[in-house]
C-alpha cells in the first residue's frame, strides 16, 4: 500500500516533533517552524513568477536552507538527532549579494512602499513573512535552545529580500514608490 499523508494522530490538537515527542499544535516551536515553512511557500510563489534564472536559483538555494532550518527547529530539544548542517556560510554570501546589488541601485533617500510591480510586492510579502518567522524563532529561543545561526540567517534573509525587491524593481524598470506622509 502507498504511503498515506493523513495519520489522524493530530486530530486532538497535538503533533509530533522530530524525535517522537508530542506537543500542542500551538506550541511556540510549532509556530516557529510553521512560519519558516510558510516563508518557504511564499518564496516558491515568488520564484514561480520571476523571469530571472539567477534569482530563481538564489531562491531555490534559500528554500533548501529553510528546509534545513525547519528540520533543526522541528527536532525534539531533549534528543540528539542527525540533521543536515545549518547554512552558516550562506549569511556572508547573502551580505555579498546585497553589496553587489547595492553597487548599481540608487541610494535610498526616503522610505519606500512595498509596491510598484507585482513581483516587487511579492518580494516584500516574503520579507514580511521572514520577519514574522524571525520573531517566532526569537520567542522560541527565550524558552528553548535555538542555534544562533538560525536567528542570524533569518535576520539577514529579510535584509536580502528588501534589497532583492529593489533589484527586481530595477531590472523590471519599475519606479520605487516613495512614502510621502501627509
């Protein structure tokens, strides 16, 4: 018989961590890795609408990283489990990519609205979900051990997504929409 996606084990509001421990589906750990998973899905939507193969490749790399981060967050903190290594070196790579894009982007002289082109707006949605994932991981870190690289990665990723939105707008010839408070 083929593998079934439904198990019925979560019907009472509990879910299993990697390692077997059962916790409530509203546990902060579930919130943290669930939001990382949501970010991954939003990035998939972004890549599916992106015409640039180099950006799609970057997003796929990030999605792979997020699966690894999710695996670490899913682990029962009371058990040692074999997991893929966290993407420590990717943080410096993201910084280098932002510096490369910033070399030709116009200097920011005002706040910009998350608008101007559908692809730019999708990127800002991903940035906002990334910030929420970061907040959930920070909340988890207050009650349980979380590898420092996870918070650093998500923080840098949200920065990268902001600059990526600007880069995509530049490539598409979209005008940045300045915030003009009334």
